């Protein structure tokens, strides 16, 4: 991304599932950063479905959504919190947390022989 000192036009590319969006003005980049901060994890879905955001960023909803459309069944199997992928990810995260906690607290259960 360009800085003001470079005297170049800014270019910022937003990558998301189904495509990308290229922003070429400071106004759009500042609006993007503000919108991302407000919407946090819901930014991409809002960009795909919210016509106001599409107008603000000059995106076409049909073009953006054409790449990432899922049927109701696909959404349930792939994207839902009850999907197998989500469950596996959650179990992996829980295992990593447990291992990290055990490693941090290892000194409490370690014998004095290790010292």
C-alpha cells in the first residue's frame, strides 16, 4: 500500500471467498478500515449482501455473490457451527488450549528432580 509521502495513488486489494475488491482512493481505504473495525467478523458477508456497502465501495453484489453462492444444504454442511469441519476445528482449538495450559502449569506438577 502506498503512503502519502510516495505521492502515488493508493491501491488496496481486499481478498475474500469468491473474489476480490480493489480500492484506489484514500477515501475508500479509510471507509474500508472503519467499516471493518465496526463489523469485525461480519464484514465479508455484509459486503456480499448489503447494497449500501456495495454502493460505498463500488462493488456489484451479483458479481461478488456469483462466486460464493451455496445452497441451503451446502451452507448447513459447510458453514454452520454444527458442521463437521467446524466441530473438528473446535476440537483442535480445545486440544491446543489444553496443551498450552498444561505446558504453562507443568512446573506445578513437576518433581524436584528436573531442576
